[in-house]
């Protein structure tokens, strides 16, 4: 995850860290926490760039690109 988000053209400059919060071999489930440093109140920044769908799609696009 660190490589995915730190090299992202859209999010790389804001990305700080990623860590696994929970991992289960039994169900192949991983919960992780991403940390970003965001600029002071830029209009629409949190709604657009830090939108959970957008962040998830950056990871999804990386997976598709590797296939």
C-alpha cells in the first residue's frame, strides 16, 4: 500500500503512512489505516480528493494495471 499511494500522481504528495490494523488468514480480511497530510481548508479538497471512493479507486486502478 505504501508504494501504491506514495507513487500515486493524485495522492502521493499527501500520503504519509499505511499500517495494518487487523489481519485474518481465515477469511483473507485485512483492515488498514491510511494517513494523509492534507492542506489547509482548500475548497472541495476533502469532498473530492479525500473521498473514500476516490482513495479506494486509486488502489483498484493499481491492481488492474498490474494484471
